[in-house]
C-alpha cells in the first residue's frame, strides 16, 4: 500500500507542476487581431483553448488522485 501511496504522491506533484506551467502568465497578450485569415491571433487563441482543455482535465485528474490518497489514508 505504501508503494501505491508513493505513486499517487508522485503523480500529484507532476500534475501540480503541469498546472503551474499552464497557469503562469502568458507573454505577449496585447494587440491580437482576428481577421478573415488565420493569423497569429487565431493561432494564439486556438493554443489557449487547448491549454484550457488540458488544464480542466488535469484538475479532474488531480481531484481523483487526492481522493485516492484520502481513501488510502482511511483504509477504505
């Protein structure tokens, strides 16, 4: 059981590291224009939407890991 708890703690640390990278302030956020053509602004928006989706999935996984750790501690 200690091995499982250690794996979960390692996974939690990894998730937190990934979340901190995603949540870090982005570089240039000024004057992004969205025109009829796909340009840098559109690419940045698509990238950001992808990051939001990854962030949401990591949050769910983090909750699952924390719940599993609690169950291990409770012995359930």
